[in-house]
C-alpha cells in the first residue's frame, strides 16, 4: 500500500516536473484558495448549526423517515422496524461520542429519520380496522356523524351499528354514503338504509392521489350510495358519546351554513359558508374551477390565511379595548391577555370549521404563535414553523404525503425566511430622514403593495413544484389575482364574516352577511376574469416525483441555511431540471383506467382519443396526466370512437384513402368519422406484448389500420378479439383472445390497477408498462382488488 502511494506520489511529482513552473505555481495557489474557501464554508456551516439552525432540519429528518415508510415497495415487517430502532440507537451513541458539530448533527438527523419511520409504522397499525373488501349491497343501521352538502344531494358519514353480511367483529365501523337531497338526515340521527358499498378507491391514474390511503387514516372503511330514501331508525340504541359530541357540533355547522345560504343565495352564500364553517359542498363546479385557475383556491379552504385574519382581529380588538382602560393597561399584561383571548378564538374557529386537516394544521401554527406571545418569545420565526411541523407530523404522520400540508408548510417556511431576511436588512439600513406626511403615506402604501406582491410571489414560487406534481396545473396569473383579491378578503370578507358570526345569536347578522357577500362577489369576479385570460386554463403536465423532491430540497436548502451556504441550493435545482429533461421522454402513449372502462391514447397527430364514456373525474385526471386542458366532457375526445352497449372501438387509418370506407360493421354503433390519423409510436426498449398478429393479417382490420376495443359484455369477445389489435375489458377475457389481440383484462387490472403503456415498434401490438397505480405488494390501505 505504501508502495502504491509512493508510486502515485512519483507520478504526481513527474507531472509537476513536466509542467512549466508558472503553471505549477498557479495551480498550487488555486488549490490553496479552494482549501481555504472550503474551511470557511465548513466554519459557516458549523456556526449555523451551533446557532440553532440545526433544529430547523429536525422536521426534515422526521418527514424523511415518514416518507421512506410510505414509499416502501411493500409493508415493512418487524425486521425493518428493528433496523430502524437499531439505527436510532446507533445514532444516539454517535451523538454522545461526537466531539464536533457535524457528526452530532448527522447522528440526530439519522435518529429522527428512524423515529419518523417507526412512528408512521405504528400509526398505520393504530388505524387498522375492518373495512369493505369488495362491492356489495347491504342493509345498514347507524348514527349520522356529519352531513356534507353536494350539488346532486349530499354525503353522510355514518357510524355503523349493524351491516348485513358482517359479523360484529368484522363490521365496517365508519362509512361515507351519498344520499339524495330530499332524504338528508341531520347529524346525530339514527338511520336505516340500503346502500351499495365498495372499498375506497385507490389512485385513478398511475401516480395519482391515493383516495384509499386517505380514507384509511380517516378511519373510513368504505363508501357508496344509498338505494332509496334514508329512513329513521326507531327504536335505536343511544349513540356513543363521541358521536353525540361530533354530531352536536355538526348540527350547529349545518344550521349556520343553511342560514348563510338563505341570506346569500348562489355562489356568494356557498363561499361565505365555506369561509365561516368550512362547508364547501354547495360551491358550483364553475366557481371552483375559476378559483383554481386564477390561483385563489387557497382562499376556499380554512387554513393559515383565515386563521391569521380571525385571530389577528380578535387579538387586536381585545388589546385595543384593554389598552383604552388605564387601570387595566397599567396593572395587567394586556398583550398576553389579548393573545389568550385570540387563542380561545382560534380554537373556536377550528371547532366550527369542521376540524378539517388544513384547519388543524393552521390552528397548531397559530396556537404556537400566540403561546410565544404569551411567553414573551419571538412570535414569527423558522424555529416556530419547525415546531409546528413536528407537532402536525406527530398527530398525523400521513400529512407528509398530503398536498395541502406540503404546500402550506412550504409557503409558510419561505415567507418566514423572507421576513427574517427583510427584518435583518432593515436593521442594517440607516434611519430614514423625516419627511412630510404625504411622503410617509405614499411610502407606507408602496411598501404595503410591495409586501403583498412579494408575499404572493414567494409563496407561489415555494408551492409551484408541489402543485404541479400533484395537480398538473399552474396559476401563472396568481400574482395579479392575489394582488386584487387579498385586500378584499383581508379588509371586507373576513372582518364582515367575523362580525356576522358575533351578531348571529342576536339576529343582527343580516347587514354583515350582505357586506361579506359583496366582497365575495368581487373576489369571484376577479377569479373569473383572471381565469378567462389564463392560457390553457393553467394545465401543464407535472414533474415526476424525483424532480419534485429535488426542487423541494433546493427550496429547503435555501430557506434553512444562511449566508453563502444558500448558494448550494443550485445543485439540487440543477438536478431537478436535468431530471425534467430526461423524464420528458417518459410520457405514455396509452392510459388504461383501473376499472378497464376507459382508454386514452395519443395519436400521431398529437391529439388525444378517449375510448369509452367521456366525463367524470377519471377522464379529467387522464387528461391532466397528458397535460391536456380540455374539459372531461369534450365531445372531440370521442370523435374517433364508436360505441354500442357491448363495446366501444377506436379505429385509425394509416391512409386517408381508407378512412372514408371504414366504420363499425356491427349495427348499433354507427360509422366512424373519416378524419383518422395513423398511430406511430416510437421505438422503446423492453416490452409487454400480446400474441399473434405478427403479419398484420390475423384480423379483419388488415395491416392498414390500428384498432382498439373496450369490451363491456362477454358476448362481444367473439367479434372484438377477432377484429381488434388491442382489447381492454373489466371482464375476464377468454384465453384464446390473446391469440389474436393484445389483451388487458380483469386479471391484469387486478394486479396492476390503472396502467400507463408505451407502444413498441413492430407489426404486432406490443407495449411496455411504464407505470401502474396499484403497488406490486399491497399496503394496509390498498383495496383488495384493483377493480371496484
């Protein structure tokens, strides 16, 4: 080994002797400068960690462990938990023996990551309960916990007492059931109904939002719809105490929302009810879409903005009133008393808002701010944001995967970091000279507008990668919309809503609600105008997970370090851009729904074709996965397909001359349009393929066309397997069908769920599965089957 080192030294010495002396001197000087710069950066990092910024990384470590648990390819067993525990113990030993800051910091990071992994594992076990495993019709008896208003009726959350077909030990405990508007029961009611039940749905598209996981952690065992009216159940046993408590609060919310909507009909009343009691169900899809496109949808969910405005109004009013009384102002801690009253107001707002998860997060953060005021600590700091994040993850570890939680904490952390930077910058500036009242007023107005613009810009930049990844949507004009809408919400809508809430018990809430409604109308007008000029509705195909993680790490690095260390955020930022450039090649040619009833593919002309029924959330998500802004009910999506009760087909001609003569031969489906285009996917490595058709002559379609069928009935297989290159069906296809077509049937869908396919070159229909919605190994929340 020594000889090798000596040889290396000789080679290095030989190289130095071969170079001119001035060149060697310049290289030595640059190496010394690099080493000195490295030592300075290491000293800055150690100073940052020693000054308390190490704590800011603790929630990142804890969240990393939780994320690792949920990203695990299957459910981690006891061995994985034991490894995490051993890692935590080893980290403690390293931390105890560390003599410098960096090893100790890394040990704590590893410890918290291991604890986050274990915490997520334990939380998953805690929520394990019987659930609906397969679609079935059942008679249900139970107590209504809550009722949500919907356009076409409503939805109840039911705590069950009995479900036909289930023993008491295996009975699903909580169900969400859609009901008709005329049969809406009040929360707390004992009801009897028949319902079609099914397991909560998994992701509707590969990489999509996992509704089943959300339902699992909300203890929702299944969902469905009521068959017929909901009847009162008498005599019924008394509801459990927690159901009675929740139902009493829900009845209050239900009545307040109904009263608001009676005073303010239409969307103004629906949005006012959403802002005051968290009931968003009556907002029309058009208004919801306008708010989303314009970047104002965050206003509809009671979160940090609303909690801050309400508590600030309460805190400011109480403090001003107490300060106006000299006997109290001189003898009592007015600031702390006002903060205590504001804390009570925040908790009350949390209760009447329906205890939604975004409101819980904002209530935790706001409560910590007010507690800091009471204890005389800094009220706005990144350390406080870190504590709030840890508290939220301890209460709900699944929040790490929730888009709302991710965007909320990303925005808050970026805004607080910006506030700290601005405060430090102002402190270094010399005092401004005296100026006239007019100049001071103009300066204050300019700073207020600039601050509002900076707030919107910083929050938008912080949340854009996350929003794009989850929603395939960008709000490019959100800065304009928020500049107009934020003052309306801050100075008209929320203050009027607070006054209306306080005046409602006295019956004096009419004029404040009308004022609130006028503010909501102005906000909604802003959203509609901005949405109307937003290109493509803001729809943009989102980045893959790896790129999103890289962008988030770049943001965290920039926010949580200080000084020149922040510049190193450019490394993960560049990595994210590189992943984006590479991942652009992975767009699928075909998306097959998990139910096997819809197929979407892109033709050679770049246009999308839908084989199956248009409309619905599933079609919308498939469109967004392709980055297409069209509405799910757009008839142009199905103009190349023909359907009858047994099947839907798509046929694309390779030659325009053939297009006019080809159509659906079977009666009832009609003819296809003549403007078909060739399907010409590019070559890719790896494949999943059907059998046969290697010469293009095994079917009636001939070599000049590409055909695909979605089969709905068993009696259609004989014809469709013979006539089509690809057959997709939610049924079990006959084994012989694979001899003449590429088949995706119930067996494949049950294993993979929704699939994204890449077409491969060649005469036979060949595809590779590049993504799937159902994990290879099921998790505790994964539905028993990929099909409903």
